[in-house]
C-alpha cells in the first residue's frame, strides 16, 4: 500500500499523514470492549474541508475504506479501524466559525470540543445543551455521529434536537449542506436527522450549525440517598408524577458509590446504598427543588436540604463514575434504555441476572429518560482467561439486552451500535427494517468505503 501513502501525502502534505506504528495502534481503536482490531494503513489529520474531500476522493478511486474519527471517546467500536483502511482524524478541525447570540446558533467544525463550545457560548448567557459525561474531551462531530445524549438530555434532548444543519462530505468526495439556519424548517426529507447518529457510514460531517439554549440563571442540585437502588428508581417516577421536569436526574447504585469512594476518598457508601442526583434550573429552580425534596423525602430518602454545593460536587463525581478503567473483554459497560415506567422492573432484573450468572454489577443511569449504563465484570485471573467466567459474563450481557427489549426498551440509548452491538441489532429491528437501512447505505455509499461493518 506504499502508493496509497504516497498519494495521500501528495494530496494533503506529509505533515498530515502518519504511518508510525505506535500512532496507528492508538488511532485504531476507541474505548469499546473489542480486543481484536486491525491497524490502519495510515492516519490522516485533516485540517480543512478540502483535505477531507481530497482524502475521500483518493480512497474512493482506490477502493480504500475511510474511518472518520473525533476524540476516540466512543465505547461501541464505531471508530475502530477496519482492514486496509485509512483513519481520518478530524480533531484538528476545531474552530468555532460563528456564534450568533441573537439567533442563538453556532457554526462549528467537527473537532470542536463540547466544553469549548459551552465556554464560548457562556460569555453570551447561552449553552450548548447536549452534555455527555465526556464533554471535556468529546468532539461535536463525534456527538453528531452517535447522536450523543448525556446528563441534561431529560430536559434539553439529545444531539439531534440541537442540530439545525450539517456540511457533509459524501462517499464520492462531494460536499453537501443539509438543513437550515432557522429553528423550524420542513422542506423536503430530513437529511440532517438522517446523518445524525449514522456513525460516519453515510457521509463525513465537516461542519455543524447547532442551536444554543439559555444558560440557566439559577440552579439547584439535590442529593437523595436511599437504602437500596430500587427505592431510588421509584423516586424517579415519583418526581415525574409531581410534574416537575429536572434538567438532570442521575441514579447511582451502591457499587458505583463504593468505587467513587475508592477513587476520591469520599464517604458516600456510609450514607446509603443508592444515590439520586436531581438538578433543577431556570427561574423556577428553587420552587421545583422544594417540590422534589418533599416528594423524595416522602419516598424514604435522606435528602439534602442545606446548601447545594456538595450536591453539585456529586454531579461532577457522577461525570467520572465510569471509573478509571476502560472497557475490555472482562469488563463491559452497557447502554440500554427502557420506558421510565419500567425502570424499577429493569433494575430488579439486572440485580437478579447478575446473581444468577455470578458476575459483578454496578449501575449508573440517566434516570430522567430511562437510559441505564449497567457495567458487568468478572475478576481477572492474571493473564489466563477463565472460559467459564467469560461464558457467564456473556450470558449476563445477553440476558440484560433481552430483558430491556422485553420491557419495550432499546439496546443503545446514546452510545451507538458501532461494531460491538451488531450482534444484538437483529433482536430489536426486524429484517425488513434492516434491509431498508442497507438500501439507504447503498444509496449514499455504493462502494461501501465509509466506516464499513458499523451501525447497521
């Protein structure tokens, strides 16, 4: 493939193309629990839309796959390299091109970090609402690729709800613009919505026009400790029945509290076996917080009533609750969602199946919208693989997916299918639906060079 590298260098310059083995290995994977991967032929660092077009045109001519990549914070293998591919990094395309406070919009390149956009918007009393836990390192392009959610999505929605327009390089290297600058717009099919969440399989996003929301003037954060996880899950429904809409509703189980104590020296485990964190915002935040405290206390929680500073610190701990480990074959974090009315049932099912299969379990959840992140793991036996333990782990994973689907849920709420969840996709989507998606893929990418083997 020497000619490929030479032509890439000729197309965009030597300083933007690397074949260094250590770098190839680092850019070959994201944070998914997939052990087998291929090294790409090269990693290319695009600095402009024209760079992306040149790389895609060259790869299309040579029938070489292109895997677009942001910060690599994904956990489903959506950015894993495939055989004989080029990894196209968009991280250097990191400019905020326009921020219009009156229109409440921003135009950004795909490599813009979520937190950097929020910092720029905050100067105008605005915010970019999608709020993934990895917001300090994840890119807007990666958020768009997976339709990322996060902590604030119960009130403010997921990425798709904030994307107005996209600039997309198609599989032949051509550039299109979809969507509109206005909050409303229904002309033609919603191609913008189609590209959001398509994991780079239909086109490569090189620009996004996003809607901004008002930065709340008042925020109240409540910490409610419960004796068990199921009671805490019931507290979520109780708040909903009170018709209060918090910005954040995060649920952490005892295993997660113990891990946070180990990592940060806190004493959360001594205060309860589960923690429900709720944040209200806006001009009615104080009144809503009073209602929430009353409802949760009536449900058996020990509720913070003093200054919310500690509770706000707990929200920051929650953002880091995946711990320091990266998922691997021994430890797998899942991303299911169920209707909120089944949250208590699903939590009970998770605890039962973990006990049945003899695996460890901890759970955090974006409880406001029923999106749970259960993590299953088995203890490592040095470098040896315990085949029986691995079998039990996979049985627990399969059972957790089946239980979610039986309750009307989905196999992924915000992380995407990538490579890792392809094995379960057929359980959720019947073949006629999957065939229609394959036909859409063929229309946009007839040669199949854009992120092959992912998403569908």
